[in-house]
């Protein structure tokens, strides 16, 4: 009396539906991590430039 498991890999359509269920919609906006990283690098370079000029 074994039950057949619900295998999402049974067909391509079923698998695609299964794969999309666990993933939230990705926005097409800018990547905030990248923007924050670029701003941080610019701030560090500006601080180093000011410190170098004071020498």
C-alpha cells in the first residue's frame, strides 16, 4: 500500500511550476547592495584623498 509521491520532476511543465512557487518575484530595480558598495568605496577614496593632501 505505497502511495505514489508527488514528484515535481515528473514533467517539464510540472517542474517549472514547482520551481517558480518557491521564488519571490524579482524586481527589475537597481541592486541596493551594489549601490551601497559603490557609495562606500567613493567615501573611502575621498577620505584617503583628503588625508593624503594634509600630509
